[in-house]
C-alpha cells in the first residue's frame, strides 16, 4: 500500500489529491512541520528521528510505495501518475516532457512568490506580515500568470484534458488566492483553478484538510 508522510495542511495535500483521483488505496502517517506549534502529543514532526530516517532532508511529504521511498511532492505525483496510468498520466513522451516542464515551472516561477503573498497577506506560523513584500510578489507574479493564462487556451495544460500537470500546478497557484487581482487579470487561470477545485477528489481532500487543526 502507498504510505504518504505528512499532514493535509502541507504539500502532502498534492499527493493525497492525486491518490484520491486515481482511486488507489493509501494511508497517511501524520508528520507535522517542526516549526508549527503546538505539536500534538505523540505526533511525529519533520525533525523527529523516526521521520528523518525516512527523509533525511526533514521535509514533508515523502512516500513509501511498497518499499520505494520518494520525496518532493511534485515529483511524487509525476511518478504515481506514470505508474498507475489512465487519463491523468502522459500518453506520449512529449506529454511526459510537458508534465515535467509544468511541475518545474510551478516550482520556480510561482511557488516562492505565491507563498510570500499568502504568508504576508493571510498569515504565517511566525506571526509576522510584510505587506510591501506581498505587493512586490504580486507584481512579480503578473508575468507568470499571463503565461499560464495563454497556456490554458483549451482549458487544460497538457493534451486537452485534466492531468497530473493540472493537479501539480493548481496546488501551487492556490497559494496566490490571497491576491485576487492576479486572477481577475487572468480569467482563464481563474476558471481553470475553479474547475480543478470542483473535482470530487479535491473536495474530499479539502474536507479532510479542514478536519485538521489550523
């Protein structure tokens, strides 16, 4: 069985969403980020020796898929999609390349800036806000959002259908929801993210996420 290490309020949400889409059995071993307080009694955190034995980098998520241990949420999703096949997976080598490209694009062009917006407009574990930093990140995201808007001409990123590329990218773009002005300027991105988050598998993941302490 697939084991996912992490909590729903972490990047493990990406892997849980995909597992729900694939309909594969999985279990979640809760591992909370080490900086979050309070830490529930008895729960592993990312600096716990037991978890460091799984992922010496000390970050969630990680997976153990029948003995194969992998880290990095976006790479995990690409692996799981390829392994289980179906419409979420690449049909050709070209689609495989595109899906990898979008995962790297989301990580390099969107994630850090979107998290800056989230942390400084909504809140963060350290209780600090820097609205100037948030505004600068929004300005820097305008270009990538325009790129994504053009790429969504047919509604999806790869092959004209919903795939793992959409899951990976949508879960990164989600962090920027604290900047609605970005989505108003990129209507295809706004419609696409709404459609992604309307899927039953996302809703199931999100409902379980809401059960966790904030």
